[in-house]
C-alpha cells in the first residue's frame, strides 16, 4: 500500500472517478459534480494497491494554521479495513509538517464516529447535502 498524489493522467482520472462513485453517484449527481474550482490549489492523496487507487482524500490549507480535509472516500469493497484510518493518519502527519494547528472538516453523519476515533470532535451541526445527508463541522487541534 502506497499513499501519494496521483501523477499520470490515468491516475488523476481514477482518483476523481473514485470520488465520484463513492460520494456523488449514489445520489444521482452528475459526473463533474465531484470536482470544484479549488482542485489546483489543494493537496491530493490517493491510496494505491498496486496500480489501483482504493481511497482518496484532499487537504486544503485555509491559512497559515488551519487545514480542511475534504472528499474522503474509500472504495466500497475496501471500507472497514482501516484504509480510511491510514489515509487520515497520513494526511494528519502532512498537517503536522505544514505546522497546521487546527484541522477542520464537514463529516457526513454516518462518518462522525470514524473521525471521532481519529481525535476529531463535533463543533456544530452544519449543512444538509442533496437535501438528505446531514453534515457536522468537526475539528481536531
Ligand atoms: C467513512 C470512510 C472514509 C471510513 O473509512 P474506512 O476505511 O471504511 O474506515 P476504517 O476501516 O479505517 O475505520 C477506522 C475506525 O473507524 C471506525 N469506523 C469507520 N466507519 C465507521 C462508521 N460509519 N461508524 C462507526 N465506526 C466507524 C472503524 O470501526 C475503525 O475503528 P477501530 O479503529 O476501532 O478499528 C469510508 O467508509 C467511506 O469512504 N465511506 C463512504 C463515503 C463517506 O461517507 N465519506 C466520508 C465523507 S465525510
């Protein structure tokens, strides 16, 4: 298992495809809805098993001290095997290197216990995505 940014055009395609299939397609969202206008400024992380990407996540550096984790997704058949945890720990290590002292994220309700195990706490209830997925603003110092 290797964690790094995608590099080749094919790797970038499968990176966004995994994000789409896990986070957008189940809610009938259009292809393209998995991307935003900050992709070029963000740090991207992909978990590779051989040549295959099985998990993805993005880190946005908001200012000198605050980072925001977005678009965490593990391939369905690999969920529950500590891959998300390994990816988040890798991203948190990068945050330490960058000397970020607060990490925030908007967690889907179903993923809140996952982030709590990694040391995040709920700050407040946030938005409802696609009219049905409750999110919670969480942070870790
Ligand atoms: C949420 C997600 C990123 C977690 O990754 P994962 O690889 O499945 O989780 P892990 O196997 O690394 O779990 C790490 C720990 O969190 C726990 N955990 C993970 N998901 C959980 C859940 N939904 N409810 C309760 N506990 C959970 C695991 O039991 C494990 O606990 P342990 O350390 O005591 O063994 C992944 O399941 C996923 O992509 N889900 C669908 C998309 C999604 O909801 N993304 C998050 C958007 S905010």
